C-alpha cells in the first residue's frame, strides 16, 4: 500500500502527539510486533506500526482520519508486545483527542458517540453499565431498532444486566474524571 503524506507547516503532528502522550516515537524500529498482536489490525487499513511510521515521516492531519484511531480497543496488547516499551494506546488517545478537537472526518459508524456514551455510563455508575450505554448510543445514533431482536436472548443468557451495577467506588471514579478534566484544562 502506498502511503501519501502531506507535510504540514509549524509544529508537527508528531511533536504534538509526543507532548500529549509522553511517548518518544523515535524509539520505534518497526519490528511490527504491535501489529502482529493487535486484535483489530485485520479490520483496519493502517496497523499500529504504520501509524507510528507515518508520524515519523511527518504525516499531517490526514492521519487523524485513520480508521485505527477509532477502532483501537486500547487493550494495550501492542504496548505489552513492544520491545521498546512504546505506549501506542497513549499515542492513539492523543490522535483521538486531536481528531475531535480539529473536527476531522467522522470514521465509519459512530465510534466517538459510542466512546462518549461508554464514559458517561462509567461516570454515572462507577463502572460500565451496558443497558445505559446502549440506550444512549441508540438514541444518539438514531438506530433504535437495529439489533433489537438480540436483546431478549442476551437478557436470558445473563449477558446484560437490567439493573445498574452495585458496589462500584463511585467517589473514586468521580475523582478520576475530575482530575482528568483539570489536567485537560491545564494543557489548553
């Protein structure tokens, strides 16, 4: 696959991402262990190793439209496999933040909405609550009836709880969100 890179003037995307993530991407020597372990590589056009390489080569804002930026599960498999200990999920998170900030072209589906609803559920209940998250996503995306036939079997198999989770440390989670918001405010 041919990689086309549009050079940008001023502060490079690589510099911005390195500042936001705290990752020195010059350590990457393209062994591609990250890509070989990534569970979503087969569904994306660009594996994690290519994202890092494109940043090396001076990629501009077109990288913010990469499908991996939104499909990444942040499972940290790539990070665990990296012999140079490069925190690729932190790089992807920085790219996501920049994509949202710059209003980049939306990815397939609506992953930003899904991510937002997931975090809202965690913030409200102290942990993930599938029913709340799915309801928020369905209302936000307008696809209310899609996959509705699967709901009864998921309930019957115990794959989804009707009631919110109990026993979560809501105060601890609230502090995490508050600190994250404060840290984000200090960066701007």
